[in-house]
């Protein structure tokens, strides 16, 4: 068995010019990150790659600009400012294809900083709450450094790693970051109800974290025989499992199991997945593969958007040219759900922003990214109802979207639609 060493000694293998992968979400290895940043004065041109991370991202601070550059695969609140100010950039990529960036050598990795559960009697650790693209990073990196934490759940699936595959082990005993419980607004509850009305018994669900996924899950208590195959999930799933709503019995791929790439939530969620053989944490290149997703019945994929134009184009990752998040797995599941027998790809969003601005718009903002094309879109849901755009022409789409826009904006949207299409 390997001996534990200090975080400072462990990160001493990082050299100027290296590319360093950091595990993300609840598994963000902050002890190792802080040790790396302490070496900023002696390091130059370190490229950092990761998906969303929790907590601070100290390597993005202006004073470390010569030492670290973030090449983000997904943009979160802790990295937006650095990217906007030029201390980082963003790689547009489907989540399903991120692992192949490492394994095919498109982004060769020198070092992987990861966060694992303690080794068992066989010397096997678990990647815990985030297998996602970390499994691929571990197998591609020249050096693997792990902080070992008894608070990290030992999860089943692809995330097992023997200590012989780890070059340095560092002890830590810190609680995992948790996401706050959402207090649902009336609008969010209505969106959840409209989405739930589209979901059939026996469906396989994909949804993420946040108020709208929570609202959908809260509206599903009268459903039966639901399954889960999703890139991530949070606490809302637990009660549906305990009540027998989620059983997975109708799934064709991994029946009777919840399949995911990562989780983020409360300690209750981390305890739920700990040593739970009914939850499989799988490489995201598999979880998000369209040909895998489509094999399950009635896949109901619920994703969100920043704005939707009157033809059905979905902007979900930027506000104009300002990079807000990332492509993520939206298109993986939108396409997979649309090809599933009885599947329903759903984009759910409030009709207006917190400032009262319509999120259904005549045209996307200049520079906005189109994550889901108008050829892929099916259902759009707001608190005012659901619009099925599939098979509809541009005029029909505009009319259907105006009907679920906020009443304060419908007249202006109708005017703009008439100017564009000459009639509605």
C-alpha cells in the first residue's frame, strides 16, 4: 500500500507548460488545487482543464495570469469572470465527447488531480460523486494525484481505481460541498406540472440540478415505473425511489438501475449513493451516447435555456457573446430522446427573466450560441404551457411560442413575427 504524502509534495510533479485536469462538481479536490496555486511563482503556462467545479477557482485570479490559463470544458459562476477578462477560454464540445479529447490525445493530459474514497481491503478507491470524464482523464494522464477523503461516498459503476494507478495519495477529511435546497416559486411549480403532464408512466428520465428539475420531480409522485438514465441528478430523485415511483423496471439499458455520470446535492444524497448497487456511475462518454440513450423507452429529457427565438433555436450557453455555461449534454439527450420510442425532448424555462425580460425572443442576441438547433427542438415549456414545435413550419412555431410567452410580451412578439413572416 502506498504511503500518504503532503499535498505540497504531491503537486511537485507539475511542471511549467503542463496540462492539468481537475475533477469537478462535489469532487473538486480543493486541497490539491490550493497546493498547486501555492507554487504559482515557480510555474508558468499551466493549462487547466475541467468541467464545472464547486467552490473558488483560485488559479483564475488576475495575479496568477502568467502561471495558469483555464481552458474550460464547461463554464461556471466561479470561472465566468476570468474567461470574460481573457484569463481563460472555453471549448465548445458535447459532454459525450469530452472523454475522447483525453483518450485520443486531442488534449493530452500531464497531470490529473482527483478526489477519491479511501481504499478498501483490496486497495481499490472510488471516484465517488463524479465519474463523468474523470475516468478517462485518469487513464490518459501521465501522473495521477488523489486526495483521499472518508467523506467521499464509495459508488458503484466505472469509478473504481486501484491505488497502483495513483502516483500520490494525500489525506483529507473535509465535508463535500452541498447545493442548497430550492424553495420553488409558483411559476416553477407550474413549469414542473406542465413537464410532468408530458411524461408518461414507464418513461426514462434525464434531468439536471436546479429549480426546474426539482419542480418536475415534485410533480411526478402519481407516476409509476419511471427510470433514470441521466448525466447527473440531485436530491429530488431520492423520495421518488423511496416511494416506488422510480423503479427502472421498463428500461432496456441497465434495467432496475439508476445510471448517471455524477451527482450534486446534500449529504443525504451522498449517503444515498454510498455503496448503493442500484446506482451506477458510468463514464459520460457512455451515459450521453445517443445510441445508448435512444434504446430506453419513452426517454423524457428535460433541459433548460437562456432564450428561445420564434423559430425554435435554443441558446443555452451564452448571453450574447458572454460565455455563461457550456454546451454540456443538452444535445446528447435532446437527440437521444427524440430517437427513443415514445421519447420527448423538452426545453423548460421561465417565460421572463428576473428583470421581466422575455426569454422567448424574435431573434437571439448577437453572438449567442445555438446549442439546440431548430431542427432538433420538440417541446418548449414555460409556466404558461407546452408548445410542440416538431413538424411545424416557422409561422406555426412562432404562433405556438407566443402562446406560451409572458402576456406582457405577446403583443410585441406578434408584431415582430408578422414583420418577419408576413402573417401568422
